[in-house]
C-alpha cells in the first residue's frame, strides 16, 4: 500500500510509542534568555557555511555541543567531489550521482548542486582553502562509483580538517557571528506553529532559551547510534530528532550508509580508511590474500559503496571472519605516508606497517542519507526551521550517496540555506519572537536512572541497531529492534534530562525512525537491504516521509 499512512499492525505498535513533544511557547522560570536573528545548531561544514552566509544579513548565534572543530567534517578524508567547468565533466558527475542513487535522487537538486560546484570551490579557495595540486592544477582522485577522477583533497587525507579550519577562521573573524561551545540543544521551541529557537544547556546545570527569528539545524549525522561507526560518538541525530519532535517532516531515514573500510583495530569510533586508497589502487583481499570484489561487480574495488560493504559482509559471513584487508604492499615505498599521512600514522600507531602488512578493515556506519526534509533553500515543513548538511534530506543522494558528494552538497546548499534563513529572519513580515513571561510547559521529569543505566541502554541500542537495522535487515530483525525501543522508552520515560540522557533519548528516537522506515520499505534499494525482500520494487520508488501525529510516529510515501 503506497498511499496514505501506514496501517500495518506491526508498524502501528511502533507508532503507538510515545514521543515527548518539543517545548511550546512558555519557558521555565529562572532560565537565561538569549536573543538572535539566526540560530545555527552545529559547526561542521554545513553549520559554518550557513553561519557565514547568514551573517551578511543579520546577527548569527552558533551553538555546538563540543568544541567548534569537533564535528564529522573534521574526519572527512577523501575529499570533495567537484567536476571541472567542462560541461561534459559536469554531465558525467550528474550521471554518476543519479546512477549510484538507485532511482531515488532528485534530479533538480543534483543538477543545481553539481552545476554550482566549481564556483563554490573557487570561493573556498579565495577563503584560503589549500587543496592539493599537481603541476599547479588541482589534484583530483577517484573513489567508488565515480567514472572519472574528480575528488579534490587537501594535505593528502586531511580534507575535512583543512576545510573546517578554513571556515572556522572566517567565522571567528566575523563580528556578526557569536559562537557558544559546549552548548547542548535539548529541544526546539515552537509557538503558533513556528519554530522560535531552542532550549539549550549552557553547561551541566544551566539552561537557556535562545529566541531566534529563524533556526538552522546543521547537527550532522547518526552514526553514533550504531555499534561500529566512523562518526564521532556524539553523532546522535540530535537535530533530526529535535525537528521531528517540533513537528517537521523527515525523509529517507531508512537509508543509512556504511563505509566499507574502517580500520579494524578495536578502536571506537573506528578510524576511516578512505575510499581514495582504493582509488589509488589499494586492493581488497580476504584473509587468504584473494581479491574478491570482481566476484560482485565489474568495477571491482571501485564499485559503489553499498555494493562493496555488502560484499565484505558476505565474505565475512562465509569465512566467519572479523575483517577483510586492504593490500597496498605493491605501492612504491613512501607513497602511502606522503599521499595518506593520517591513515598511515593511524596504522603505524596501531602496530601495522602497510608497506609490509595487510591493513585490517570492515564496514562501519558512516553517513545518514535521510534527515529533515528540506527544499533547495533548506526550508523545512515547519515555519522558521531550516536544515542543511547531513541532518537534512534534500534528495541529492537518493538511496545511496556517491562518495565525497556530502561535503559538496553541504558546501553549495548550506550557503543557500544560510542566506534564505537570514533573509526570512530580517523580513518585516517576521517580527522577533517574544520571550513569554513565565510558566513551564515542557514535560516535568523526575530522575530514576543513574549514569550506569543510561550507559547500559546506550550500549544495548547501539548493539541492536547494528544487528537489526544495520547493513542487512529483515522483518524479524526490525521487529526485534522495535520491541527493544519500546522497552527502552518505558524504562527511561521518567528520567531527569542531562546531556547523556538527551543523547540517549535522541538515539532511541533515531533508531525508532530507522526501524519504522525500514519496515515500510519492503524492497532492497541502495544502502537499504532486506534479505527477506532482496529485489527492488519500483512501486516503492518514492521517499518515505515521517512525522509525528498526536505524538505517534507516522509514515507516508511521498507523492
Ligand atoms: C572517504 O574518504 O572514503 C570518505 C568520503 C565520503 O564519505 O564521501
């Protein structure tokens, strides 16, 4: 059934799960009050780009729950996929993006982003971003799913680090932008159907209400809900979940992308081993040294990411192994330390010498394709609320993201989003939201769960997400996940909010959304694979949209 709300009984069980609502209109007595034109939550490439764009029109307040530089962007290695100005190159990039997205990408968005990519990168270079060059030209490498070499990189495999530092320097030098670090957003504020800012924790004991004419969610990804991830463990879908609670529509939450090659040395989060290694000729082999990717795809090691990840899992199941290996022993001495200095350093730091030894790798949760459903300007379905970057769902990535398209999407669309949010904030038609006088309407909570219980539940949810809604799913597994979510919701329903509980609550809701959408999509497409429905079903060639109706999670197929 493709139209209207889901009526499947198992889904309705989940839909009945209570979701606490966002804070409405009034605020607790004694809470600090802060005012701004545009509030940006998150400081990756999306948050910082949006803040810089918005600051040309009004006052911008940026908040992040850790240090400013501690975002997912920082860990991006491979780079930014950017075509040259040549129209044939632009066309090829559009085609690759659409092919990898398995029929679900939004053609208009894909074209919009890729056609603007060369100019966006030029702007970044004028801001001081030092991409690697060869003979004076920008150096371009290849990654999985790309038909050409088009991935720009910086300091070898430190692209995200360089990018974050470049943008942060500008943010610090912009008087219109104020940054508050270690500020955890708990919930969005809404009034008369409009987002009016957020309730935040300035530290462990002090709360504040930030009143904003417009709010931008740029909180990044969801990897932290899975047992194995390349994301910082703070990637707990905070913004996505807050947007859901506030009344916004989310889309494509079943599409969680797993990176095929995270370093398997017992560290969490798992260090990324960039796809660019395979782009430069690294071979994927099993424990016996056999290259296996040609058994799965004609592009071998450079097949799209979902194909490589599932191939590795299949190999591991067959061999009952923990990991496969990257073999770079055929590279000239010093190539790895020069081209991939960070991966090399991490390997050496963990006792592996890639010049002489195989590098142990396995898949890990990497990128959430779904998020707050937005238009090209980053506008969500809730007035006053915008989103960009990984927390948003523009339709660019469809059912499977092309490697290194995420930084590109954020670079191009976060700027558009920042401008749109600021222009709306400054328009005469949008008066500043008032601080209400008194009274609390956020749900009162008492405490009955200590840190041990919170940590234990977090671990259980991460393990179950990995097992049941990870790379290979089934109806039975999804139901088991949903049962655990219900247990967790009951066990934690009366606890006192603190940072770790807020994150846990967000993890649980994110897991519920993934399970809900994964149950609805009874086919396999892109990164969503169901062993009980292994074929694609073009009757389901639509996005799944989620929202809360009377506090219950509800799903619809997009029209
Ligand atoms: C990588 O370097 O392999 C990550 C690039 C990406 O996630 O797009």
